[in-house]
C-alpha cells in the first residue's frame, strides 16, 4: 500500500509536469537526418569538440558528463567539462547523478552559462557511476529517472522566469566561477532537456523503458544499442533501437529519437538511419582522431599531423586540464606512415605544445 509520502511525491511530479510544458528548442529546428557528436567521457573535452566543429559540422554537440552532486557542492573543477566555443552550437551540457535537487541547481546554472540544451546521462555503464544508482542504473529506477527529468525542466523554467543563481541555491563558489567563465549575459529562455540511455541494464527492455521516458516528454532520446552488462562489447543491437524508435513515433509526441553504437562513417550513419527508421545518430569513437568525420572523409597524413599540433596548442591555450589529457588525442592523429609508431611513443611523454610541434615538424617536411 502506498504511504502518504509517495502520494505527495506523485502529486508533486504531476504538478512539475504541468508547469514544465514540452519544449524542444533547437531540436525542433535541426535538419534531418540528425548526425551529432556523442558524448564520451575523457574524450569530448573542449579542445576535441572545437577541432571537430572547426573541420566538419555535426548537427549537435554534447559535452562529457559531469556529476550534479559535485556541482551542487561547489566542485569548481567540474566546470572544465562545460568550456565551449561558439562554433560548437548547438551545444548541449550533459550531467549525471541521482539527487533531484542537485539536478535543479545544475539546470539553473547551465541555463545561465548559455547552453542550448541539457542532456541527462542514463546510459553510462561504468561501475563507479552505476553503483551509485546513476547512469545506466537509472533504467532500474524509472520513477527516479522521471523525477530527475522533471526537476531539470523545472530548473530551466525557473531560470527563464528570472530566478537568480543565488535564489536557486547554487553554491557560492560555483556562482563566482560561472561568472568568471562567462562575461556575456545570455538571453533567458527555456532550453530543452534530452536523455541519453541504453537498451537495458542486464537485459533488453528498450520498448518498455522508452515508454517511461516519454511520460516526461524529453526533447530527444538518444539510445545506445547495448545493455549496461555488455559495456562496449559485442555488436550494438540496432533492431532493438528500431523498436524503441517506433514506440516514440507512435506516441504522438514530437520527441526525436537518435540511435548510437558502432557508427563507423558518415555513409554508415546514413545507412543505419535509412534501415532502422531513426531520426538520426550520434557518432562517437569513429570521430576520435578525425575532426573531418562529419564531412565524410579521413584526413591525409599531413592533415592529421598538422591537426595534432593545432589540437595541442588549443588545449594548452584553454589551460583547463593537465597536458597529459590531450596525449591520447595526439596519438590518434599519427598513423599511416613510416615512423608513426615511434612518433606516437614520443608524443605520449610530452608536456607542452611546443614540444609536440618540435617532434612533428620533421615529418611534415618529408
């Protein structure tokens, strides 16, 4: 039997849904098919996203995910994930966690930072995330998952109606850091809330799960074709993604649906969109080391080497993370020529962009 607390909670959820009407924002204006850059932890940082958007143009860009509880408690370092350039627009901030109030505060803060949208991660399979009930573990707690969406919607709505960061309860240190990062004042508006998830936790429940998510009318649902249990092993199940997409399309809502998993090229992206009926895809690993991915081509050896230098310099200019974080990117650019392996080994040991340039220049002269 439900207790009074559950009834009050349900009533509050109903009220929240009523006051946070569907808002698709930029998602409604995107030209289809949508082919966007998937968020990848430890990969899609500000420098990587800048490089991709400079040399090709994804339909939408999503940041690495950041923990809402940390943001709510004043983890200023977490803001490094939210550095972005204007060329990335539409740019969406991705967050994860389990505390509804922290989602609310994060939503107000991210709205103030000028993001085009907020994406809630309900798909990360990493144990340290899922063990705390967030990421893909939210598939097991649909009521909590829906509450997190509604609290995020409430946050962006309150921001649009004039609430200050202080009144929203944002941590003072975060307020100071946000103001330092963004001298520009952005127009107050309701930005859309989307979800990135998986086809299941330890078994496939894609159709049932997506029905839960549609109850809170997200602007977009992106779904990876593996369960949490699979991690990134095996092959993404696009048949299940097609089934989930059909549920979305038959709902009568305007929510768009993107598939994700094993997208190898732009040609492959278009083929999957056609074969499985999705509105688009998010491509991730295939764009790693290839900022020309969304243009539909691989870089030449020379282009890759020059991009490695540029990437290192831009990363260093941002001064937001230790230089070792860019090394994995540099190695991905270096391939297809004699001496590439030796050069990659050297790049993995460097600490400055000027050293990267020094090591690469002799190969550009060949």
